[in-house]
């Protein structure tokens, strides 16, 4: 009787790779086949692929390990090629993709004979569960099928929502995928970056590099806020602050916001750094988010989200300084307002927008528009074949605030009837619907470790039996699952 199990992981970005690595490292009671399916030719997804070589990570190397039980894993890897790399350095993103690939290969080599990794370059377009069958069928774009006992959906960030009027523009006038923009810039052209967050910063710096600074950029977002700079801050002690914030999260949002602002000001007055407070709030974010009432969550998204994002998602000091220099020189002009329409004007693009706080409509004439608005987490707008199929079947469900997918413990999908899937799981940035903070390595690596342990336990290996082989502190996981 065949007692082996197959776990299929769809997506080899950070999350999918981290789950695969953990499964390969954990002791298994039965033979296991891990099938990692990725449509692109490299590990790391869009964030850490080879085309990201000019861009820097937004987190210091010492905090980018893919494993919580090897806290300096990435730094150790980086020092093999960058011998002078330090814990607080911001290293190239492409190097991180190489680290993920090396971690996966190493885990596969060290896995016991009964645990094996198979890698497929393919696109999964649909999933179905045949009646009276315990397995799941994954349909590939090639026409092939993969049968699995468990499926982990590890798709990365979705594409940005299309800008109004973009369908009327040519490919030369509108770049809907900002990561395809590198190499497309021309000296002397005028760009519009729709959005003023981290993606905009990457695009603007790449354009300035490609044109030796001979580019003019307008950047528009509703609030016109730019990301703050990183600093070498220390992590504040939690103490009574933790209990206070958790208590306030059960009440009106304004009280919680007032307390966070006061803590940040207190840190500054003590010759500290407001980033210490943001780091503290970030560690508590899943519990704070789950304590907020639905109406308070909506209020946060409407009024405070933009301010949280620019303080939470920061730029390396080097990138921030370069961006600030472009702004001071006039090469980058940041505007606050709402974009209304795009239309072709010969070879150029006429942009209609309403400045913040005004009733009138202003226009800009630019050579090209780059969509830097960030991922569209409203899965109902997804153009991904698999996501559309899951939603159409009712197997997956959008959360009420359009932040991602409804999930239960360990990322198990919740279907349209409110039932929790037995063998379908999701891991990735759309967990923000449940935890809010779920887009960065420190959070996602814990979700990956927890999910791998859970899948292993389903095979009859209690976690306590192999804890010494994989020493992840229980307190780290509890903060996410509380």
C-alpha cells in the first residue's frame, strides 16, 4: 500500500520556497514528494529575480534570513561573495534571489532519501477535487495534471489595478508592470509615476540611472507622501507599552492612533528614533488588527493607511538620499491628488488629475505613464487564471475589505459557504486580510515554518517529536496565530 504523500506548492517566490525548504528539513513519518511549480525560470519571483540587480533590499541584511532558526543566514551567504557585508547593509535584491535558490538546493541535498523535491516550470490554471477522492488535481497550462494530497498556494503580489484610461494608450505610452520598465527609459523624456511609494522610488531611481539623470518625473498619489528613510535604530522594549496598545485596540481607532503617536514622540524626546515605535507596533500588528472592530479597520484603511505605509515601508538611506536629490533638483516633482483619466495626445499622454483639496481639474503632458500604485489585493479583479478559477468555484473567497483572501488557521482557504478547506492552503501577502502585516520576510518566514510544521503533523509526526531538530521558538509563532 502506497503511504507516500505529495505536497504541491504553487509559486517559487519567497513564501513558496520557504515552505519547500522547511518541509525538506523536517523529519517526516512517511515518504513525501514536494512538487514546486513556478512559471518563471528563476527562484524568488518578481521581487528577487535577476532583473532586480540594480535595486537594493529595503531591509538590512541581518534581518533578512529566510529562517528564524538561522537569524544571520542571508548575511552569512552574502559574505561569501561580499566579504565586507555588514549586518546593517542593504544588499542587492538579486543576491537575495540567489540565496533562496541556494537554500532550496541545500535543503534538497540534505533531505532524507524518502523526501524528494521535484520542480516544474509551468502555470497552474485550475484546481479541482474529484468526488470521493482525497487528492487534488492541479491542471497546468501545458495540459498536464499533477495529483497532490495537499496544495499550498504561494502566489506573490498581484499586479497593480489598471489606471483609468490606460486601455486607450499604446505599450510605448503606458507601462502597467513597473518591473518591466527597466531599460525602457529614454534620456530627455518626461514620465508620470502613478503612486509615490517604494515602487515609485525604484522606478525613478532606475530611470535616473539609465538616463544619467536626464529624465523628468511627475509622481502623483492621493496624499503625495514619500517613504521615510531607514536608520540603524534599536528595537524598543515592549513592556507596559505592549499591554497598553493591545488594550486600546479593542476600542476606537483614534485612541490607539493617539497612543502610538505619543510613544513615537516620547522616543524622539529621549534622543531615540520614532522607528523604534513603528517596529514595536509592527510586531503587535496581527493581534492589533484582529482586535479592531470591522468599522475601525475600515476607518484605518480610509484615514491612516497611507501614513502607516510611508513610516512602515522605508527606503535604504542611500536610495532615500538619491531620491531626495532628484526632488531638490526638480527632476522629481511629487504631487498630491487623484488621477482621473489618461488619453493619447499624439505620441504623448494627457493626464487629467484633481489636486488634493481642490475642485478644479489639472492636466499634465508626459511621454510615458508607469503604474506604481502597488499590488491590487482585491482578488475579484485578479487576471490570474488560477485565482479566477478558485473564486468562480467558490473554493476561495475575497475578504470583505478587499485586502486578500479569507483564511483560517495556517492559511487554510475558507470557501464561499464559510467552510475551511482540508487540503488547500494559502501563504503570501494576501494573508494581510487576517494579520495585516504579512508582506515582509520576518512575518512570512514564520507563516512558512508554521505551515510546514502543520503539514508534517498531518502525517502523524507530532511537533514535540522533532522540535529539537528545528528549534523555532514557540513565542514567535504565537504572536501571529493569536
